[in-house]
């Protein structure tokens, strides 16, 4: 296979993802009122009755996703929620030729979950897709061949569904998953999906958390060179393997799964400011992070930021880069903490802006890790408080 063919699957880019939730009205309010994204379609009554699921379809820039909730006993969504909290059930890739992609995946040993399905979009045009199983527990990968503006079969456009998207979400930058061990998954991404390694990092906080022994992670990013799609994959590491927030995610999720989806924006400061004003909560960044940031950026040869450091500190935005190129990123709190409801799950969103940097913020991982661990401690405190209340 020549390098310019990437995975050999003819992937064009991300198509969408499917999020299963226990409370779809709560999700709709989150996206409409806080994220200000367009609710562009709803699953038709006929299709909803057939599937035993109710669903809405969202769009922000070129990013698309659906929220699904069970409406009947025994539905796929109900079965999912018996095994997991709210979370991503399907990651979909848009491809040029579904039949060709299915043939190639079959030759590589992929486990198909469906035949090559053919339906019609809202304009009556062909819409083809199929699913395969993955090492990510119940998460499936879907491959979709469709027209540019196509909705999945069964979805009906909503009148006046467009929103301002005032935070300017553009595209899905990457999707990150957590597992107890990443080697089988990374090998599968290489041998079955045809992806190659893009980036990796391994770190531990033992040096700064001597009282607790610290915790850490290993991360490997795989990508399709043709489309540029990147999938990040994390595992916990020793010492304190079970204290890692990666382990805690897998435990809270009842298995491996998608930890977060990252949305790219053209200007992160106004986006984060607007999201905070709308009620979005982000992980707290340690104050010492900004004290050390100028020296760290100087060591990485990032000598000039367009953004003002005081503004980034006020908003809690992280910065990393090298050789004059940098990225800015921030992470929302997980759903379970946002709603004080374990059923909302450990999934969260990232907002990222790239100013030439192609990495994943290696210098920010430790600050993020510490922040997530603090939030997990807070979640444990909420759980204990709820349990005490239930017993009173």
C-alpha cells in the first residue's frame, strides 16, 4: 500500500458520532442553550417506532452527531444503557465507496455487525453504510457513503433548525478513547483499519505527588494519513495503576470507551468566554501552571503568543507547542459531574485551537491529569453525599 492512500479505506473525514443518553431533553438543552448548536433533524415517528428509540441530529460547522434515547423496552439504546452510562455508541467515518471499504476491511479480518445497508436520505438520494465491531467494548465504527448535505435515513429536517453557532465550532479535531490496555486496540487500528502511528506520550506525576505516589498514562495517537483523521488512545500506567484517571474512567463507564470529542475553533478565547457565560463548566487549571508557562514555552521555542497570557489565565486555557507553533486547549467537566448524576457518565468535550501545532499538548497532559483527578475526587464526594442522603 502506498503512503498516499493512507488507510486504503477511502475515508473522507469524520461523518458523525452517536451519543446514547438517559435524558434526551437534558441533552437538547445542553446543546441548544449552552453550546448554541443547531438541532437540524428528528427521527421520524415511523422510524422511531421501528427502532424503539427517539433521536435528534445536531450540527456545528462540519461536525455532526445524534443523541439517542430508548423509547421501548429491548431497544438497542436500552440495552446499551443497561451496560453503560450515557456515552458514545458509534463513531462514523465518511467514505467514498462503502462496498470497497467493506471488502478491504473484510480482507483484513474486521468483524462486521451489519450487511452493507442501502437507504435514502431526505432528498431521496442513495445513502449506504455498514458497522464493524471494535476493541472499545460496545463502541462500533460506522462507514457512510452519502451526499454532502445528507441526513441518515429516517431523519426528518426540522423547520428553523439552524442556530447561530456563536462559539464557532468548525470540525471534529480528534476523538479520544480510554482502555485498560491500548496495545490490542492500537494493533487493531493498524492491522484492520490501516491507520499508522502519529504521536505518543508516557508520563507519571510521582515526582510532584510524592505523598500519594502520583499516577500517569500512556497515550498513542493513530491516524489515517489521507483524511487526517486522528484517534487518540489512553491507558493507565504504574505505579498506582488503579489510581489513574484513565482507570477511573473505564470503571465509571463499565468498560473501555470514548472519553472525549475535541471541537476545533478559530479563536478559543471568545469561544471559552461565551461558553462560560452560557453555563459550561471547565476543568480548573492549577494557578502554578501559568507561573511556569513562560519558561516552558521559551524552552519549547515558542517566543510569541497572539493571545494575552492574562486572558488565557482568566479563562483557564492551556498552551503548548514548539518551534514557534502552538495550540490552545481546554476541557469541559464530565457529564456526571456537570449534572451530579452518575448516569450522565464520564464523557466530556474539549475545545481546541491550533496555531500551526500538530501535536496533542504533551506539555499540558500533566496539568490536565491533575485537574481531572481533582474533579474525580469531587465526584466521589458527591457520591458519598448522595449515599448519605439516601440513607438518612
